[in-house]
C-alpha cells in the first residue's frame, strides 16, 4: 500500500522567512496530493492540493510542487506569519474509493 | 454552517465500558471516514463508507463497529474500551469520483480518554 514520508518533523523560522516541507510517496498510482493544516484542538483543514497532471500550484503565500518522476511533493510558505504556526500534514491518494494516506506531520513554529 | 460535526468533543470513560461517537455532514458528500490520531499526531484511517456501504475497513479490532444510517451520518461504537484506545477520533467526508481524488473535510475531533 501507499506510504508517505514527511520531513522535517519540526521547523522553526523567523517571521517573514520562507518554510519548506517535503514529502515522498511510494505508490506511482497516487494522483492527488493535498496539504492540511492542524491548529491546536482542531481538525485538519485543507489548505492546498495538487493533482498529478500539474507540476505546481500557488495560492497567495502558499505553493505546492510535484515531481512525479521522483515521487516528491513539497509545500512552500513565503513571508511566514505567527498565525502560520501549526502542524502541517501532506497526504496522497489514488482515484475511486480513495484512502488518503497521511505523512507524519511537521510542527511549524513561526517566531515574531 | 456547512460542516462536519461530531459529538461529543470530549469523552472520558473507564476501561471496559462501551461508548459511541456520532458524526454528521451537511456538505452533500457521498463518502465518510473515521480516522484515529494518536499521541504522536499520526493520522490513520479506520473505516470509510460510501453511500452507506462499507468500503474501507483497515485492521481495526472488532470492538470498533461503524454504522452509517444514511450518507450524511456515520457513527462509531466502541465496545470494551481499553487504555490503548485513548486518542483523538476524527470524522471526515468527501466526494468520490472516477477521476482524481477529492479533499476531505474534517470534523473537530473527539478526544477519547480511557482511564
């Protein structure tokens, strides 16, 4: 089955810096790659996703890139703000009755 | 508000008891899920229902029994609770299509503590 690895497990940056979180997946049939943000005491919230027919997607300060050949995808956050502090999860799934398989999470801390 | 809502938010119970968690979504999604998040924040799927039909059943002890009375509701009943069942349980929902996957919408979670 699918296995998703995520790095780093913790990431500390200064406000205004960029943050990059990287994931690798194992199943070449995976074609959907969402990213979730989980704040303390809340459920994961979808922040951006990318499909395998696209190499890059951007939404304001966040962007995701996908390298299908290497089975890598990454989340890029620019101009980080303290409210970006949270746990971020990558995930991967295939078509049909999908089962999202999550990475192990990255705790991002943005210091003012 | 359109959302996935689950109750209760907190559940503290003794070992050996039986408890239920309820979930409802008003997003018109056709698929619902239960995920377990352990103390290290790892999210693992337990069950998935599509239009009331069980389609994913991971290696979960038989003490866990999901039920979906309709496609907007998915409940989780747990028998003979054990200390190791302590975790946060998340309900989620999504569309399911024949093309690419779809994002999930998660509920706010039920923190289960078994003492």
